C-alpha cells in the first residue's frame, strides 16, 4: 500500500481569539506499508517531505500471528504488547536555513540531524537516540568559531535505567 498528499495545507485556530492561527503548507505526507498474510511480517513507513526533500521518516516492523488474531480477536492486545518490533524515526541532515519556516532559527547556521530507535516489545521497550548539530554558529558573528554538538541517549522504561552523553567540539577539539 502506498498513499500520499500533494499540496497539503493544515490550518488550526489559535488557542485564543488573539492568537494567530497555525498555518502549515509545503509539507506533504507519504505513507507506505505491507502485511504478508502468510508470515505475519508487517512494516510501514511515514515520511514528511518538502521542496528540499525528506524532513523526517518514521518506519517500523513487526511479525504478528495473523491467524491467531483472526481466530481470537481478543488476543490482539496481548500480542501487540509482547511481540518484538523495531521502529525508527530519522531526521536526515539538513541545513537550518533549509528547514520549513516554522522550524528555522533566524540567527543561527548549521546542519541538524538525528535518529530515535525503539526496539523490544511494547511491554518492555528500549529507546535510544542521537541528535547532532554541526557547524553551529551565530549569523554575522566573526568572533565565534562554529561548534559541533552531539547528544546520545538511551532509556529502558521497564527498569527506569537511563543514560546519555553530550559532546561539544570546536575546531575538532572537545570543549
């Protein structure tokens, strides 16, 4: 299955009458997915794209016992909670200036990207991610040397374990 939008516009009223409405245009949605009835292998992908390409992609896969779901529809909750899956959300590298206007930071330059992975089962997931900004600098400042920032994190909700690091480099050296 494949589906998508072309020329999508979303308008949402402001929280109060004085607030400007949220108006998003120029970002389209692309959806794809498949289910193999014989094996239960299932996967799907959702992408947000604009004139510069992919903004974000989310994908995942799981192997379900489809015959069990057909024979016992009440088992779907237990099966979804305990069946291993893999999912990822990816933000491909993109210059800050090439982001949609709603996400731009006018006073900064640099390239942003990242990834979040979720694996395991819904009952016991493991969540990990990385995010980075490369060549981050203030526009118009000749006194500041651009920096690179990389963050890595991992979280296991079942036992509350969490950890992470943030590294900042300037001219290739840790700051």
